[in-house]
C-alpha cells in the first residue's frame, strides 16, 4: 500500500465510512484483506483450536487409561468426544486447508490477491466467530453432546422431552450452519480465483497440483455443505418448533438425516484429505529433485476422487439395513475410489524413486504421510466389504482407520507444509533439529496411539462409550494408546517451541531456499504485499524450475546463469506504484452479526436474532457503499 | 447463505499486470480480461447458485420422501390425524401468484435490457415492477400460510406440515432477500450511481432472481400439481 501523503490527510477530513489505511502493526490484522495475512490468521486460529481439540482428546485418553475409569462422567465424556470430532473437522482440518489455499493459490498462479478479498476476510471472521460461538457452549454448560455426526432422533428430539438434556445440539446445529456459510464463501472465492486469475500462460494443466487439489475441494465444499445445512435446519426445527422431520411417531424418518449428513460427510473426508495430497505433491518433487511422476495423472486421479466421492456415502450406513442392492452398489463404488487413491500413492513413490532425496523435516513428514495414509487407505478398503463392515461398525477399528487417514494423512502433510513454506511466509527457517524431534515424536506417538485401536476394535471394543469393563484384555493396549496420545501432545509442544525459538533465532531464508519448482519461490521471502512486481508469464508445468535449469546433451541438469528469480528486481523497485485494494472494517462487522443471531436462535430470543440481523445488515450496507480506496490521493 | 450473494460486486484485486492505477476495483468493469472471459462476479454467482441447487434439492428430496405419507399412516392407524394437501390447496389462487412470479422474470430481463441501452428511467420502471411482482407473490404466500393456519395446519402437523412450511418458507425467504436486492438497485439508480457500465450488477441480481423463480417452478410442480393419492 502506498504511504499516504500527510498533506492530503490534513487537507481533506476523512469521509464517513473511510477505509482503514494501516497495513502494519497489530491493529492491521483486524482489517486486512491481504490473502497472505488472512491465510496466516486461518492457520494460527486453527492451531489454537487444534490445541483445544487435543486437550479434549487427552482427557478422553485419561478416562480410558483403565477399565471403569472415573475421571470423567459419561455426560462430560459425551461432550468431549463430540467437541473433539467437531473441532478437528470444522475448526482445524477445513481451516488449515483454507489457510494453505489462501496463502498459496494466488502465489502459485501468479496473481496479486484472490478474486474477492473482502469476502475472503468475511470467511475468516465467520470461522473465528463460529468457533468461539461453538466453544462458548461450555460456559452455558451446554456443549454439544450428540457426536460430531449428530444422529437423529437423539439430537432432534425437543429439549422438553429429549434424550439430551441441554442446548448442546442447538449450539451444534446453529454453529455448524454458521461455519458452513464461511466455507461456502471461501469455496466460491477459490473457484473464481483459480479459474479467472491465472497469470498469462498458466493453463489449467500447467497449474501446480496443490492448486488443482484446492480447486477440487472448493467444488466439493460448494456441493457438500448445502445438504448438511438443510439437515441441520431440520434438526433445529424439530427441536425448537415441533416439526416432525425425524420424529418417527409422526411419520418422520431418522434415516433421512443420515443420508443428508453423509451426503455431506463423505465428500467432507475428501475435502480434508485432498489438500494434504496437494501439499505432498509439491514437497516430494522438490526434495527428490525430480518432477512429480505423472503429474497429469495425479491431477486426473484427484478429479476422479472428487467425482466418485459422491457415490460412496452409504458405506457409513451399512448397519442400517438398506438392502443388498444398495449396499452392493456403494460397496463397489467404495472399492473403486481406492483405485485413483492408489494411483496417486504410486505416483508419489515414483517421484521419490531414484531421486536425489534430501531428508529435511518437511520431506520426513511427507514420507510419513505416504506410509500412514496408505495404512489408513488399506483399512478403508476393508470397510467397503459389507459383511466385514458390519463386524467393525462402531468399534475402535473405525477410529483407527479414520485417524490413520486424517491424522496420519492430513496432519502429517500439514506439518510438512509448515516446514516447507514457513520461510516463504515469515522469512526465516524453522529449526531442522527441533523439526526432526517434532517428526519422530509425532510418528512414534501417532502409531502408539492409533495402531492398538485396530486390535481392540477387532476385539469388539465399542467407540463413543465412556468406559469399558475389565477382563477383556484391553487394558494394556489402552494404556499404550494413552501414552501415545501424550507423546503426540509433546510433539505438538515441540512444534510450538520451535516456532518461537526460530523466530528469536531468525535464521533468514533466501527467496528460493529449497530450490523450488513453483512460482511462489520466484519472489522474495517474506512475500511483499503486492506479491509479484511483474505478473510472470508461464510457459510450462514447473515453470520456475525450467527458468533455472536446462539440460545438456547427455540430459544432465545445468543451472542457467540468470537463475530465473525476479527477487533482484524487487530491490530496484519498492512496488509502491502497484495499486492494491484498501483494508476494510465491514466484513468483520457483518460476521459479528452471525453469532449474535446464533445465540438468539439457541435461546429462542427473537430480539437477539433481530439485533444480530441488524448488525449484519449494517455491516453489509457499509461494505457495499464504502469507497473503493482509502483516499482519493492519486 | 443468501445474503452472501449480494457481496458479489466486491473487489477484483488488481489483476491487471500492475501499473494501471485505480483500475480493477470492480471485478468485472474497466474491461480487463479474465482467463475464462466470464467476469469474476458472474462466475461467483453461478458457483453460488449451483450450491443453492443442492440446498433446495435437499428440501425437495425431503418433501418427496414424505409426500402422501401422513394419509397412508393415518389409514394404517399409525397416526391420528392427517391433512389432505389436495383439500387444503387453492390451486387457481396459487397458480395466479406463481404466474406473477414468473412474469417478474420477464420484467427483470426488460430491466437489464433497458439499462444496457442506457435507458435508466425505463430500467427503474421495470426493476420496480419486478420487485412489486415479487412482493405480490410473497403476499400471496403470507395469505396462503394464514389460511392453512386457520384450517389447523401447523409446523407440527405430521410430516406434511413440517416439510411444506419449511421448504416453501425458505423459498419465500429467498424471494424476500431478492426483493431487497432489487430495491437496493432501484435506490442506486435513483442516486445516479447505476449507469449502463454497471449493467452487470443488474445481470447478477437477475441470475439470482431467475434461479429463485426456477426453484419455485419445481416446488409448485412437486407440491401442488402432481396429484396426491386419495
């Protein structure tokens, strides 16, 4: 942003609804519409929620340390496992994907920002307020307690004669509707940005694989969130207005809820895992010094997963008795979706194979991702087989499976991404030494926690149950799991220490520290507000790499003298001539209206709903009529 | 979710290669090109409407699942009372208000055409007519809801009361948001801030408005026109 001339400020009083001008200092974080800052805010907030969800998990593991544990009551346990699942899916997994997407997509496609910076800002504040809203339920003693899946009629029966004697399900339904609004706005933003704002020559098939995966999850988000929003509205109406959507006594059908929920819930699994696949598709080629093996096939496999992901939801519902034709069809689709997933795994292995591998922390996490995700994928294929699924249903085997996919998959990839892009975001490296401690603790802790769950699960230990009896032979394995969980916590603590220590030590990173392949490495670290001084022109896949290297007659890599980076240009010009949109207050005001209305809906206080809507409309109106720029000074 | 659609005319961050001071504020205007040739704003509204399809699709699917169930359950003795939709509905009346809603799509098109020609006076006439037709439809819905309520139909009347009120009510809420959107365009035009160069803002509102009309065609068919079993 240009510095404002003082004379202009004095001469002209600031008009009503003037846009804020500060782009540095702590207050600027509240008004920023810079995609990089918003990405960092998404990441930081998601990490705080990760700690909250992690503490819930540790309490669960303490309760299950020994049979007939008494640390938690059944009611508290229900709240903790519900909030653990809800947090990890909606407040950690999805926002971390949006964090990376926000920060990276414009940099990778050669754009100055996303298509709608203020809507982007809105998405963040809706996420933050939605998360706080959900967690505030603890203050009312009404934390959600019907599971992250919220099955009806457990959750939908009215409070007065309900099974769940609290407003937990109301908080849950209203909170998730709110978070869904944020997700849909960020989905629309990603789709438009990726389709419309690519640099010249950046055709769809020249886009980095991470951008492709972000595009696919944006599409999935767009189509997966509405069914669950509809289902949550129905749950809310059933609880508070006596409708009979899921009330079997009046002809309602609780199974309808499961269909609507899993029509969202399964694509949601791919919304969570595809960003991880995108991240390792970027790190593995760089740390193997080889192009991504079959990059187009990886993209096509991602698209195939995106499509087939819509036809597998019933595998969550085999135990409901939908009949052989239905379960067979969905079973086959579930097996089929393993094919593009397996193709990707072989592509990653092919990338590493024969490469000049550098075992950095980021690479270790990526390799860990491949191994752990493959294990999770294998137990996933086991679930597609209907009779065996019926045996495993609602046991810890399922818990083991999806933690291998989402923790072993997504979380490992996210950490890989942190270590890889940290220099780009903050201009300094994270400590590799502590990073390796971080990785090995996480790897050991993770397997110690979740591998025994396969065994106790096959032995019949039920999930979602606050305790278990003695004498089943589950004691030792559960104790291993609890120890593992604390090792995971230690590992996350090491990561946070690393973040702080590395910031103090400030090991300054150059523009291209890893010898990268994609456009974000062609600009300085940390990235200036305007991203690219000159919008780059792209000629091929991995364009930046090909600007740095060529091959001699024998096919050996030769570094070009110019090096391809435009970091040098940035020293010549400070980019102050580049016009960037000004920060804004109003998306945050708009977002603030949502939780206010939310409390009104939960406590059936229509005045409060009205106040929330008024705040929202005020924010919206100001947003629409505020000037495009801070000052008419040019 | 609907309110967000109104945000579409937000910033398109300067994607114009730099140096063009002041250009690229409005996503679509100022003639700079996008990769697809479709402006950011228009692409965003299409994406948003595609999402809305699934939203209404879920409610229509719920309605279809429960269609006629109350009567069957009553015959089987599973529930005590059941409303017969065909005895509640006043199909000529609802057909008339539906026709008015569909005609509002025509006036919407005429409004856009007028603005593109630069005829701002006719634009205001047509956009006001569109809002008025929408308002007529909503009044019809309010009248219908009141009548059904007086005949005893409640949200808690079996699955028919639940699915009917919630689905048509959410559609009505969408129409209401649309009316406010149209009125805000009318207001901007009165202030002289909506010239032919801003025609896309009207086009985007029009896409939303047509979408809401099309959804009503589906709901009207499924709820009113397809005969119920006796």
